[in-house]
C-alpha cells in the first residue's frame, strides 16, 4: 500500500473518522510494522494533535493567547508548526518513494 494512502488513513484515525475505503486496521498495522517513515509521520501527527489540543485548552479558541489579534496569533502558530516540521525533516515529500505493501 502506498505511504500516501497510509498517511491519509492515519489522519482519519487521529480525527476519529472512518478509515478510507480499502484500508483496514490490519493493513494499516502491517504497513506501519514495516515502514519507519510512516511510523515517524504518525508519531509527529500525534504530537501535533496533542500540541493543538493543549493550545485550544489554553484559550478555548484553538489559537495561542499572544495578546494580539487572531490573524497574528494564527500566523505565530503556523510559523511555529513550519519550524518544527523543517527541524524534523518532514516538510518535504518522502524521499524514498512510496512503499508497496
């Protein structure tokens, strides 16, 4: 199975949605067992979701309380997420190509 389909399924699972058609929990688990890149992506997605949940809990709107208007707060949040993404090497496409499996 292609890594891109696995990541779509992981995103759906994190959001509490149903898995996409053709993706079963078993196929997802089998792929993750053999693909360190997708396991890393899942861990980073979970960490991001937890960070966003904590941010929302702080101000109730999902934006960090910066004392500025919402547009500036959103820009600050996005800048932080981009910096974290670049720092972990997840900003670009999977350089190994999509796996079959």
